[in-house]
C-alpha cells in the first residue's frame, strides 16, 4: 500500500465511522438497535451498491472474533456486580441448558420445515442460540425494568456466547459424527477452564495494579482493558472458552476497586463502540444483497420457530426452577434479540468447508434484520403490557453525567508529595483563582468533600474542578504553594513550570 492509498483508506474509514456514529442518534430516537444502521452502511458500500467487493470469510471470521472479544471485555468492564449477582445462577443455566434446548428445537424446525440436513440444521440452531449484548442493551437502556430481569438479560448476554461458539465448532467438524459424551465433556472443560482463567487473570491483574503506580492515569484503562484481552487469548491458547474468560475477567477487574474506574468505563465504551461499528460494517460488506430475497421465506419460518418455540421453551426449562413469574419469563423470551454474534458464527462453517453453509449465512443475516425490526421497537410496549415497566414516563428529575468539555470545564488531580509545602495548608489558604474549586479529597482510601478549613496532608489526592481559561493559573498556584507555602507570592514564587 502506497502512502496515497493509505490516505484514501483512512479518509474512507473516517467518513464511514463518523456517518455510523451520527446514525446511532437516529436509531436511538426510533428505538432500533444501532446494528441495523451499521449493517446498512456495510451493504451500501458493498458490491451491489457502491461496488466495494469483500468475500474473504476467513478474514471476516478472524476480525469478527477479535471484535466480539473486545465487545465482551467492554461489557464486563461496565457491569456492576451488585446488579447481576442475584442473576448469575439463572443466567448461567439459561446460557447453558437454554442454549442446548434452543439449539435442538431450532434444528428440528430447520430439518422438518426447511429440509436441511441434520448437520446444517444443528449448525443453524447453534448459530441462532446466542443473544447479542449490543442489540439487547441498545433497547433496554430506555426500558426501566426490574433489577432482577435487567441483570438476568445482561448476564445471559455475556455468558451465552461461549456455549454457542463451542457448539458451532463441534458441529462444523468433518466428518460429522456428533457424540453426546464428547459434546458434554468438551462443553464442561471449555466453560470451566475459561471461567477459571478469567477469574485468575482478573484477580491477579487487579492485585498487580493495586501495587504498581503507573506514571500516567491514562495507562490504567489501557492496562485493565489489556488484561481482559489477555484472558481471552490465554484461554483460547489453552483450548478453553476465550469469550467466557474475557467477560469474567473484565467483571472481576471492574468490581475490584481499582483507581480511575470512571475513565476505564469511558475508555471501554469507546473501544466497544468502535469494535461494534467496524464489525457490523464488515458483516454488511460480507453479504451479497441480491442473494438475500431467495432466503427471506426460510429466514422468516425459522425465525418464527426460534421466537415462538425455541426461545420460550429454553426460558421455561431454565428459569422455572428459580421461580421466575410467568410474565418475567415471557419478557425474557421476547427480549432475546440476535445481532452480530450469529452472523459471525455463520462464517465458521463456511471457513471449515461445511457443505451448503453459504446459505446459512444469508438465512441468519435476513433473520437478524427482520426480527430486530419486529422485536426491537416492541420491547417497551411489551414490558408495559406485562406490568414490568410503568405506563407513563417517569416524573423524577433527569440526572445525567455531563462531559466536562461540554461545560468548558476540566478536572485536575494532584497528590501531595512528602516534600511539598502543601502539607497543613487549608483549602482557604490555597486561594485558587476563580472559578476553580477543590471538590473532593481522597485520604487513606476515604473520599470526602472538604470545607474551607480542611487542611491538606501528605498523600492526599486532591481533585480540582476549573475552567479551561483558569486552568493554567490554577496549576501555577498549586505549584507555587507546593514550593513555598501559602505566602509563595511574597517570596516571588508564581509557580512557573520547571
């Protein structure tokens, strides 16, 4: 690739990225998962419209797998353990027993109604057995669900990718000779080993980050995210489930009390969105639109089997022992949205040379698009109909996290070193330039709001909110007091950078 070609590639990539980001606002306003618009961008770029040809299934599988790992790490880093703890057991059963039930029922429908061979039918059932976190939560953000239901859907979407991937790989074997004992043994090993590796690396990573002071705060989010990717790769290299390891390790790290958690969440969300956009656009490129109409009817038929039989039966078998009310089971059944994961999984049998597997990709693509259009916008109404969400919009005040740059403000942080004259200086004596203010002090692991009489101590982490215009003067004042004390100006010290 020449330098000029690199410029063109970056130009096209940046335009696609910005258009996709702008499209998310439109998708949110109409209640659709953003994946549909991202897929649409990929289709528009493809050979039937703008003429960009892409048919390398192996590359799509590799990049798709990496993107799914990133999305799962992001999902784990934004998961609050207290909100999903009670749902872990039922979610685990739904992601294992439920996946098995859904696979078998969908496969039977594909064999009896579409005339698929048993290998293709089982592959289709396994491919469609996994719900998609990105698709589910783009809708559920605007639906105020009970904590148990929301936590269940969140945990399930993080857990069920792993069993689905294992089943797809096993059913893609050639020659096709499924053995129940080998199947169960492989599932148990990969899931148990993946979970163990995820927990171990998450715990060890958290312990290391507590003891290592990194030179810049921006390195903490990168290190934490890197540990999640490490868990994915390590588990995969050990023949275990990398997807489960990535999600579990990220959950452990997110809830380990590490510093800069807000920055880590923001970083993870940004990387997750980038992975989603790239993944969906890539999958849109992979599909040839003029072939899709031939598989619309089969996709609708197998979608009805999945929606009306396979998913409800899997939910019934998994959640009844946990005494979930019928209305909650009905909503969980309807909220099992499919997204990028089934489309990526549909590339696995193509790469492995399974006969007639190209058709599975088009069926899955059409099914994801059609049923996302049907299910997505209907979820708020279904939740209200089942009494799981209020019929009227809440009258409570709206509290949001506003980016500081929108307010033309900046957050400064400094730690009082042992040799600093800031020790024993009160907040009032700092005399920071207007409108700067010390908002929080972290002392010995305890966070509190200071008063004007609060005196700083060695080791305090001090958080200061200031404006962009006052930032330089605030930094100079802090440096001046640190060097010469509250009367620094009397000694000609004005905090110029060294």
